[in-house]
């Protein structure tokens, strides 16, 4: 997989192409990617994903304070794991938003020989989203590429989408989100120094500094898998504002206690896979009550993770 930030950086080649934000690279996206990769390789062409950051809706003022399921780097990694040969993450701008669908497709074709374009059933691109499937088919007839429409993927009768996944995460429903993603929801970052309170209580925690635009699940305590240097460890994670000790804190904290783990993690990279919500965050009347609850959380996390793949 090769990841570029412009068309000019990528080597000219015949391609099968799909275009979109692909936030989350969920099971609906994966259906498109499978067809893209298989078709391109059968056709002796490269599979190409053109994606954007920030989200076009942010640049157009339709979304404020955006939060993403995946960072651009994580998204590229997941696309590469799906077998995609080339990913181009374009910085989305107002100038780009002003291009018509035909102008945008001709821009791509100035670098690549587009043989097939794959799109979901609700796909549209170009100024004012005028490049719907009907228009894209017309452009393809003019420019010499075919259009393949991939139908939505349903789970329990509901269409899988990034917005549905966000809704589940914001409710703390990480198990339901993982079913739609086809994997656990992950937050990655660097371990930083905290106030050391967990260690004082007998439960040393790793405080995670994460991407500020990462979508956070609802506050609370979760059973999680923690990844350190490619090794997975069971862990219990608290996400929230720590009301027992700081009632005026406005910044969310993400701290995890790795079970049966004694190593120093400061300044190391750590990834958390959210498996199951255990309880909401609450304020305890005493430190002893907090310690008792944390011990219960550890036991519950161990039970959950014992049967989690």
C-alpha cells in the first residue's frame, strides 16, 4: 500500500477507483473495497481510493467541532489492510468544493487511466453534489470508464453507516459499534504522566494522550484490550472526568489499567480496543468505596475478556 497526499505524487497507472471519506472503514465500506481490489487485480490495474481530510462537510460549514471514527493515518492503514494498492488523502478545500463532478473526474484522469469507478448507492460528488450516479454514468461514457454501484450492507435490517456507528459510540454501545465496524473500536495515542493517583490507590494506570478530533465513546468504564508493541493485554479503562477527585474538570481523561502488567509505559504508543461498556462514571463518597468498585470492575473486565476474541 502506498499513501499519498496529491495525485502528482502517485505513479501514473490504470486504476479501478472509488472516492469517499471512508471514516471508520466499516463493513459497508469493506464491501466496496473487496470488489475494488478483486476487480482491479483481475484487470491488471491498481486499486485506488481517493479520500479527503478534513471532511467536506466541515469545510463547507455544515459540521462544527468534527470528531472522526478514524484519523487519516488509521484510515489509510485500514484501507491498506483491505488490500488497496494506492490511497490518496486530499486536503479538502473550498476550491475543490467548487469543482463540478466532470472537472474533478478529469483532474483524476489527467494522472490515471480510470477503467472502473465503484460507488455506493447514495454516492454523489462535485459542486452541490450534482455528480450523482446518473451524472457519473454520463461522465464515464464520455471519458471511457465504467460505473459499478455497490448496494448497502445491512445488519439486522439496518444500513451500516458511519453516522450509525457514531450514534452507538456516543451512547457507549461499543459492542454494537464493533459489529458494524467488523472490528473493535480503537483509540491510539502516547502514554503521558498523570497525577499518579491510580498508583497510590494500588491500580497504576496509563494515561493516554489521543488525537483531539477522535470521537470518544460515552463516559464510563470499559473492558478493553490494550496493545503495546504488538502484544495484547487485558485491561479496564476509564473514560471521563474523574468526578470523585475533580468536579470542575472539563477535559476528558482516558486512562487504562493493564491487568497483570508491571512495565513502564511512559512515552510509549498504546492502542485501546473497546470491547464492552461496564458501567457509567459516578462520584464516590470515599476512596474506600472507589477502591472496592475498581476491584469489581477488574473482575468484570476479566470475565468479559475471557470470552472476547
